[in-house]
C-alpha cells in the first residue's frame, strides 16, 4: 500500500487525529483506505504515514532550547503549517523547473505577523526553521508586499538563483 499516495488524495489530517484519539490506529488507517500490515511489518505503516506529514526541522527544539534563545534576546515566532506529501515527493523530471509542488496550507496569527513585519521593516535577520516555513514566509512577502495575518496555501518552489526577501538564514535537517 502506498501510504503517501493515499494522503496525497486529500484525506484530511484532522480526521486522522480524531480517529487516532477515538477509535485507534486501525480506524484511522481504514478511513484512509489502508489496511494494517501483518507479520514483521506490523505497526510500521502508521509510523510511515505519520512521517509523511511531520515537519521535522524543529523537532529538536525543546522548551529549554526556546528558553535559551529567549534569554539571548532572540524572538521566537511560530506559524502554523499543514505539511503535506508535496514536501516529501521526489523531483521526477529531468528539469527541476518543470517539477510542480503540491500546495501546502499555512496560518499566520496577528501576533506572528506583527513581529515578522516589524523584523522586515527594521531589516532584522529572520532565521527560518525548515524549508516549508521558508517557502511560506517568502510566499507571503511576495503576495502581500509584507507579512499579514491570515491563512492560505503556497506552492512556491525555491530554485537556485532565488532572491530571498525575508529569510536570511535557514535551519533544516534536509540533506541531499
């Protein structure tokens, strides 16, 4: 069973979480059109599915790391990303410019937008954690000319030669 393809067909992640909480992994898998694997692969399918949609660049940021950053005077701003299969699908064209990314949804609160727009106006460094965060911030600055609160989706594709307008540094665990 191709877990990624089932997720890519648009099964809502919120329902997976609800099913996991109320009925357990088997119900969540069944609603996705998947079946639980047996034998030595039992239990691996759900982990694989969850890994498809897990933003991973910031997983190492513990509360202690955030406390240390704040103690050093570094502002931490969070935005909500609905990471989908598009982040993880390989480029399947010889010409990367012909590859299309699946759109991914985001939400930016008023507080986050205010801090980010202030950083832009004051020409402060913005260090993005993760490529999806980077794509979202760069999309917003292009769409609005600044960072505004709200939600939407982006399929912005960053290729060599891309001109960054807000992100001045990137922390990621993406490796070629």
